[in-house]
C-alpha cells in the first residue's frame, strides 16, 4: 500500500513539473525539453532526462532517429498513468511529437 501511494505521489509530481504544451496541442499534452540517455536497466532502453530533473520513459521507446546519447530534444507528450513497466525511472509518456534542438 505504501509503495502504491509513493508511486502515485511521484507521478503527480511529474505531471505538475512538465510545462503545458502549445495551445494547438491535444488535450492533456505537456511539453518537455531534455537530453536523450541510454539506461542499462532491464536490458537497456532510451529515455529523455528532462531539464526539470525528471526522466521520461517513452511508451514503445524513442524513434530510432532520436536514439543518440546526449541529443537535446523537445517533445510534446501525454502522460500514461494507466500503464506501468519494469524500467521505473520516471513517468511513462506517449510521444505526440519530438524534434531536436
């Protein structure tokens, strides 16, 4: 029970830390800016370490063209609080758009 409450608190904080997306973005979207990093946990995966200190775990992984260590990116994402995985580095996000900066 305590673990579930801790996870809920972390997810609530993560959602509150991301910036609102542009006005023409889909409902529930948020903007993140950060650096791509490869994590060796659970067999390895690519994620975005946000400038806000949060690590965002892309649902389905990062597109291949963005899988470069230390690549700076800007993304519009939707938080997927209805999902879980074994990475446990931060919130799972569905990438709606992503670009390099």
